[in-house]
C-alpha cells in the first residue's frame, strides 16, 4: 500500500494545530480567570471588612451621642467646650461610617452575588442573587467549594457574634468560562473552511490534470486506431478466401474496436456525458462476457455469478457506466488470490421505489478496516505497480456523472468484499 496521502497528512497537521491552539487558549484563559478571581476575592474581603466596620458598636454610640447633644443644646444659650468636642467626635464617627456605607458597601461595582449569614445560617444580608428565592443551603453548597467563606465579627467582648460572607462568580468570570469553547469553535470553523477550500482546489487541479491526460490519450490513440482499421480492411480484402486469416482479422478487429471504445471513454472524461434511459442487464452482460474471456490470461478459476431482480431503467451513459462496472469487477478478480473452485465474483441488481442497487461481491482477501475510507481516493493501491486510479475514476463516473453513490458495503479480511453502487431510477418508466 502506498504511503499516507498528502490530504490526510494535512488533515492531521490541522487537527494537531487546532488542539495546540485550543490548549494554549484554555490555559491562558484559566490564568486570567484565576487572576480575576483573586482580585474579586480581595474586593469581597474589603467589602466584608467594611460591612464589619459599619456595624461596629461605636457607630451606634455616635448616633446616640448626637441625639444626646441635640437635647443638651436646648438647655444652653452658649455651647460649652466639652459639648463642642463631643459634637466633633460624634460627627467624625458618623462621617466615617457614612463614607464606608456610601462608597464601599452600597455601590455595586462588580455585580458579584453575596450572601451574609450568621452561625445558624440565617440570612443577614444578600445582593445580586440571580434567584432571590434560593435557599441558604443551596447557595452555600453551590459556592463554598470554589470560594471559601470570609468570616467577620460583630459586637464586642464578651458578646461577639460571628458572621460568614459567601460569594459567587461575577458575570465577567461566567462569560470567560465559555470563551475557550467559543474560540475553539471559531478556530475549528475557520480551519474547516480552510481545509475544505484547499481540498476543493486540490480536487479541481487533479480533475483538470486527469481530464487533460484523458483527452490527450484519446487524441494520441485516435490516429493509430484509424490506421489499424485501414490495414485490417486491406488485409480482409486481400485474403477473402483465406478463412484462417479472416478469422484472425475479425478477432483483431474486435480488439481494435475495444481500443476505440476505451479512447471514447477517455474523451468523455471531463465533458458532460449524454445520459439515456437504459436497462442495467445488457451492460452487465457485456462486461461479464469480456471479463470471462480474460480469466484464462489471469490463470484463475473464478465463478462469475449474476442475479438481476429488476427490469427498471436508469439514466446512464453506457460507455462510462460499463467502464465503472468493469473496474469494480476487475478489482474483485484481482483481490482473489486463491485458485480454489469456490472462488467467485457475484453481480446482483435490485431496487426499491427510487433507487437501483448494484452489489459486486468477491471471495477475495478483503480490505483492512483502517483502509476502508481510502479505497476510492486517488493514489491508493495494494498492487506493486498500481496507479490507484481505477476506483477513483469509478467514483467520479458514478457520483459526478450519474448522481449516484459507490461505497464499500462490507468487507472482512480473508473472506471478501462487497461494493455497492446506488443510482436513482429513471422517473419515466414507460
């Protein structure tokens, strides 16, 4: 078997490159996520300390002091120095508390879900919850694993009350978690488009090359074939009474006619073939008759079987379709290495409502599973001197010219292979 095909190598390179880029993107995204999560935890810790500071008992005393000062002012026309100092201290405490509340606690700078609970897990405070009805247990179970709670204390000795701040992920982190998958999808799409475009260009170049070679071969064969027809006619005219010579001339004429048919096949490659409503059976019979004549040359005893269960017609080009069937049968015969009397090649034709099925089965060596997807690719061959073009041309004839399908239906090593052709039945069956 030939080495791995260039397109397969390109496919592997693209897949490996995609995996590498996806891995780099994933790990860099995780690095960014960890940095942002560290910053968010620092912000939540600051918020927790501010919440703790705002609830200090000294702030309650400051509020009470201001209330007492207001009452005292009613009894004095002039304010004593001690009362002025008390007012300044109370205002300072109240100003600090107001600043903490207005600048740190109340603003929602990061839109991070937060819940503050006491030791019996009763909610003390919450904000930014997607679902306000979520239970404390559900919230704690959801976030405590990835984000450990931050403890804070309220009150003074000996009546200190413990609180715990649980927090979730901000929308920024949630969006970043999906980013590698989005990026991977875009990279895969772009690489897929690039590979498809490259394959399309490659196939177009191969097609143009084959068409050029086929037409040139047909052109080169045309002149000597015409000369051979002339020489054969001259031979028959000069030896009209020599039966042996005439018999040889007629056999040679058959082979020359076949060469002419091959030249016509090559000439039709690349052009739009003329399709006619034809029956499958005469084409199959002609191919079988020709291949059976070749069996003695192959040195094999192969039983060629035929089973046609339908009279349905399809839109076919007889020359090209015969070529496709001939390639498949020839490959089936070449795959049979044994000389046992059980060796066979079977051609069966059946149909359903809309399709014709042509199965070509052999008792040959079979195809390895890893090679099943390559058998119709240009360049694939198990023969030492094979070009790997026969099955590729068959696929082109069936799929491009007859709008059908050809594929390996099943294959087992040392047991045989079945290749199926599927073509649409002609709509007009009259």
